[in-house]
């Protein structure tokens, strides 16, 4: 297992990544706090296999872009040979515990309504289109012998605090945006039925001028469809996700919003939460005021950038919405100080998709370690690295769908650097002479192998491992002069 994590710092560290092209247009849409940025040039080329099967957050299939491969982007209407970028935008932790407050208010409202009219209050709530808002009515059979008219004022009064709480509720949303240059206005609308087939979760697409049914989160969809430049909206995953498609001049922008986890008991109230949040969704569609400066130049090849501090913010946001999932928030989790802050990598154009240029930015802890490295030979012993392996990371502490905690990304990449000595020792013992260099400049000659005898069986890094099996690769890793980053090149010899 240690060896597999080690490849996350060297091969996967670069292999994490999928790319951007030459058009600077999308860069103006990348928020400075984006946790993940993936970019690809649209066209009829295939995604290089070495960029697949990587333990990094991927854009949702609800963007209809598959794995952000060039052909999928071309089919969406992005201009060929121009860059389109997908980005995971900032999370909003529910710092006010607004969802917990909503559930508490619902419980009190249900008790008040039942006290006023027994369970006939549930039938009065049905007439008000509010039955799911009273938890006591969740699994109650319909009663046909209730005189509900006289109960409606009392039920309306009981529900008033619930509507107030709905207006301020802010459950966590996973917000991905895909943006690039458009060369076929109206293409998405014309191709909507074919594009929807790319998403297995189900899609109901509504276009400008089309009536939106009132059921579910119809009020939200109707409001979003009326927004300027919006050409289509989609309800996906039975209402758990929403897609907004805009054509802004020559720019195509797709915003995908998903509730990360919702329990069966909370599912009936989700449309009420969404319909009360139209203003919040509108604000999230805005172009950022501060943009991110990518570490590698997008015009030089396909690329991806992952910022682990911002990803950890996502985990905190997801935990803050645990009550909506019917779960408890994750408790305190003690993990070692990480050395890696950010990974950026690029598959340069003109290299047939066989080379990865990688930049690994270090935390303060990582920088202190790197600045103490010397030019002494790595072998024998690897003593000059002074990297202690991370034995076993604690479990996430919750079944919530975290983006970092308890994931392969955390095991193989966030703490992958600490596993490098074990990886080196394992490779050198099986393939003498494969490892060389100094403490500040590592050198690997990867064996002509998929490393199955070194790494555990896993789908992760399968594309890159297949490339290693087909031809001999060299991996060169050097410490940047400032000591705050590692720079690597993974390329055929």
C-alpha cells in the first residue's frame, strides 16, 4: 500500500491531471478559490490514456462532458482547438447551522399543527401544498373524512416559521462550471436529447420559452430559465442536481449544482429548499471578481490543478450538511501535517500525450523538509530524503461523500510524498539500478512493467501503468531553487 501511495506523489502526482488549451477566455471564469481546475482542447482527438483512472475529483456526468475528453467537448458545441475548462467552485459551509435549524423548526411546526387538528392537519397541509414540511405527516396515510377548511388557518400559522427557515437555509452544494468558446449558437438546444444520454442519473431538460411543470423544484427551474443568457435548464438525479446552460456572446457556460447527500426522509422537502433558494442560485452564477492564476500555462497542453486546502473546505461544507443526509457530522479527525499543498500537471502538446510536466507545491512543513535536502547521493539507504512514511490514515468518520477524507486522493496523493522512499526501495530491490540521483534531484528509470508486482491491484493509474509497460519511461524530480516546490517530468526515454 505504501508503494501505491508513493506513485501518487510521482507518477500520479503528474497523472492527476487533465488539460487546458490555448484560448484564454475560460480563465476569466476560474474563481481564485477553485479547488480543482481541469481543461481540455475541444476537437476530435481522444484523451491520452495516461490521463485516465486518476484519483482526483472529476466533473459530474451531468455536465454531459464525459471525462472532459476533446470529443465530448466538441459535441457540446465548444469550438474545436480552443480550450474549455471545468472547475470546482468554492464551497459554502453552513456555518449558521441553517439546515439543523430548519429541521428543528419543522419538528415544532408539526407538533403545533397536530395539536391544533390532530392528524387531519396533514390533510390541511396537503391542500396548502406543504405536507412534506410537517415531519409528523411523512408516512401518514391520507384521511378522507377530515374537515380541513377550518384547520387551514392554524396549519398556516404553524408553517410560517418553516417558510422563514427555508428562506435562510443554505445546504452545501457541489458546484462545477464548464466554460469555453462557443462556435455553434443554439447547438445545445438542438442536440439536447443526444447529450442527455451521457448522464445515467436521468435528465429533464427545459429550454427557453418552454413551460416548466410546477412539480418538484419547478419554481427554481422556471426562475433560472428566465435569467439573462440562459438557454436551457435541467432537473437531474430526481431533483438532486440542477444544470444551467448559458450562451453569453461567444462563450458557452454550464453550471452544475448537486446536493452531495440527501436521506430518503429529507428528499420530500428538498424541492422546498431549492425553490426558496432562487436568489442563492442566481448569485452563484455570477462571474468571479477574483480569478485564479494557474501554475502552468494552459496554452501549452492539457492540464489540471488541484488545491488541497480548498478541497478540505469542501469536506467541511459537506459535513455541515450532515443532517440533510440523515447522518451525524464527522467528528475531529487527527491526521499528520501534510507536505503537499497543490499539484499542477500538464501533458504538453506535441508529445503525443506521453509526457507529463508536474509541479508540486509544498506546505510550510514540506518546504522545511525540502530546504534541508542535500546533494548527497540517494543510494544506498535513501537516508538523505528523511521522509517518514505515513502508516495508516484514520477513517473519514462519516459515510458522507467527502472529496478528500478517506479517499484514494488522500491516500495516494495528499500523503503520497511520504511514501516515496518505500516506493524507491521496492523498485530498486526488484530492478537494481532503476533509482539514482541525489537528495535534490531524483532519477528513476521505470521498469518495462505495469508495476503490478510492486503495487496492489487497482484501477488507479492504470493508464499510466500501461504506458510504463509499453515503453521505458524516465522520471526526473528536482527541488525548485526556492525549496517550496518539486518539479517533475515523466516522459519516455
